[in-house]
């Protein structure tokens, strides 16, 4: 069973890799019932972009290696990740990077971004 987020942006959290509260790291804290709610405004954009930059810098050369690994792949397993030199932490950072970019793009396109994330 997957955990999804929906609203101005939509997607599915990476199974066993990405936390439902991954968007907290981009500067807005969640509200907690059975799901968490996020609302970003234009004034949050700088913080989102800063965290995207931090993730990209933290991954360094591994970012390109991870992107190459997933090019044309629909699935993967732990053995393949290990052979490619990609750790679970790297994978989690990469998943969060994609979430951060969705948030950033949504703010730029709409002036705000809100979504709910299942716990």
C-alpha cells in the first residue's frame, strides 16, 4: 500500500525510503491528523530553493549516478542499488529532491502550493 500526497501537487512517497513528512525539511511544518497538510507561499520559495541546493550539494557526484541509474528503469532492488553504489540515504535524499522540485515549481507557477500527505 502506497502513501500519497495530493493537492496543488500530487505524487506517491517512495516506499520504505521517504517519510510522509519529508516536506517539513523545505521550511513549513505539517499539521497531524491521519495525514499532514502543507501550505507554501511565495515567501517560502527561497527556503525551498535553498534546501534543494543543499540536497544537490550533499549528493554531489552521486546525483548524476542516481539519475543515470534510474534512466529507463521502472523498478529496482537493493542488490542493484548496492552494485551502483547508491545507499538508502542517497535514495531518500534523491526522493526528497524530487518532492522539493515539485513544491518549487508549484509555487512558481501558482504563487502558492498546498497539499495533503498520508501518514
